[in-house]
C-alpha cells in the first residue's frame, strides 16, 4: 500500500505564491502535460528562495480551479505558503486556498516520484466510493522530503 494513514481535518484558508499552468490528468498521462516541467523549473533555479514572506520551507503542489472532476482541466501550482496579504514577486502568482474539509493521505517512505504516483492511484480508487469536493487539493513537501530517495508526502484531498 502506498498510503500508510489518512485522517479528516478542517483546514483554514491560506495563501500560496508560486508558478502555475493549466493541465489535465489525460495530458499528464500522455506525457503532454506541464507538471514535470514546472518541477524542473523549480529545481533548476532559485525560485523557491525568492518567494517573499514564506511561513516555512515546505513546498506545495496545488491542484485548483477544477473544470469538473479528475477528468477535466485544472490549474497546477508549485509554491510556498505565505503570510496573509503578501504581494507576489515578478513572474509569480498568488492563490487563495479556501477553508475546507480535507482527508489527508500520507504516503509510505520511498523514492518521492514513486510514492506520490502510487498514492494518487490509491486516491483515485478511493474516489470511486467517496465524494471529493474538487475545490483545492495539495501535496506538502516538507522536511520529510529532503532525501528524494526516502521521502514521505502528505496529500490533502478536499471532501464534501
């Protein structure tokens, strides 16, 4: 199992500053997507260090502005949580993540790309019998992801 635990929580709204692009799961599966390129941009530059007023060093991968459900388009964002009302730096955007109820899935430890993909496969399976809100979902890459070969990620899925 890719997911070692899950729990429901209510999370207050917060702001992220980062870079984004519109994509779909279909495009990503066909290697026509943008997610890999955005991660490449993050790691090939000092982008994260230039985000002003970060709350901590965690990196967020946000899925928001869903067209419909997992079959439609959505906006994918990579960035950091910032102090409320922070102005975005040049080339970045600010996103408000609304207050919502989430189920938090925690991956097993392992190679980061592997454990995140495994977890999403289980989340899609879970979604067949549970109601997602498709409001905003996000992954949190914190101190547990410093070693990319032995990482653990929390994935927050908005629920009704």
